């Protein structure tokens, strides 16, 4: 090889290798400090695109899980409220059966009717206050399907539809209207028929035994509604389990394509560090090569 002063080829070669070693060293440092082997699209264009898509899906699945959990909370609220209504109706039935015994005078029946009225009024109060995130759950105002977004897409497989039948009117007037032709089913009228006492005329009218059958039918109706709620909750629970499985699978795949192998990167780091130090030492030597020409003069 010719000995030249203007062009130091050895130095240029060493500089190129030094730059490559430094680039490799910096890349290993970045991967070890971020924990990712793909930090930029240039690292792996296809892998970067896939990882970005999967990251987006994981975020959406988190939202879907929250949606499903919110749906469960709503139905649980409704179910618990129906449990309260049931407890009041059961007490009304107990009082009606007590009044049907025929051993009570007008004062006792009036007292029984007073408690029945209070219980029925409480049912209506509970119904009026059964609310979840602005939705009135038991006053019959929900007459459309409520869709829960529990998946990634816009198709039916990503949605659970809650039919309006789940949110039927639970006012006393609604519960008793369809049972045995109860007269206008107002609280006052239902209480009168349950107690067998007419406060307006202060007379004993009887008929409590018939109201026992009507109360049983109302309780069966409430139980049926609760059962329907339970079935809907089971669907939501299944959706939550599906979301968890999807998240686990995507997370595993994302880790495979994106996460750095620390052991491998440590090895690359040490290799690059040695190459960098060696290149730096050799560069100092290469830069002195043209000075040999002075010894020829």
C-alpha cells in the first residue's frame, strides 16, 4: 500500500468502524434502558406497525372491560333494588295474611292497613330513586335497547344488548294492574284490599284471601325479573372473561415482538463497547501513520 499524506485510508477505515461500534453501543443502551427492542420504526418497520396496532387494541380492551364492569354494576344495582322491593312485598303479604284471619276488629285492621300503605309507598319511593348514571332503572322510562360495547369492533359479537324488558316499571300501580283486575291499583286501593278495611266508610270489607293470590303473582313477577337480570349478568361476566383472555394473548404476542432480551442486549453492549475502545485506540495509531513520511526525508 502506498504511503500518502493527503489521504489516510487507515484512519478512514477505523473511523467508519468506530462510528458503527458507537451506533451499536447506543442502540444496545437504548434497548436496555427502555426494555424494548423496537423503539423506532427504523428498528423493524413491520414489527413497529404490528406492535402499535396491538398496543391500541390493548387500550381498547381495557375500555371494553370497564364498559362490561359498568354494565354489571348497573344490573347489580337493579337486582339489589328488587331485593328491597321483594322484602316489602313479603311483609305486605304477611300483613295481608294476618288480616285475613278474621279475628281482628276495625282498629286492628286500620293499623295493619297503615303499615301496608307505608310499605307500598316505600316501594314507589325506591322505584323513583332507582337510578344509575342518569338512567332511571325502574320507572319504565327506558324503552329502548341498551348496548354494552364489550369488544373491539362495531359488530354484534362485540356488543351485548340489554332489552328494555329488564327495566320495566316497578311502581305499585304497574305491579298490581295486571293481577285480578285490582281497582285502578293505587296505593290506597291496594292497601284497602290487602287489609280488608275501608277507611273512607270505616267498614270491614274482607277479601284478603284473594289479595294473597295477587301478591303471590306479583312476587313471582319480581322473581322472574330478577332471574332475567341474572341471565344478563352471566353474559356480561362471560364477556369480561373473554376480554381477559384476549388481553393476555395480545400482551404475550406483543412481548415477543417488542420486548428486548436483556441478556442478548448485554452481550451486544459489551461487544460494542470493546469494539469502540479498540477502534479508538487504533484510530490514534492510524492518525500517526502519515508522520512516517517525515523519516524518509
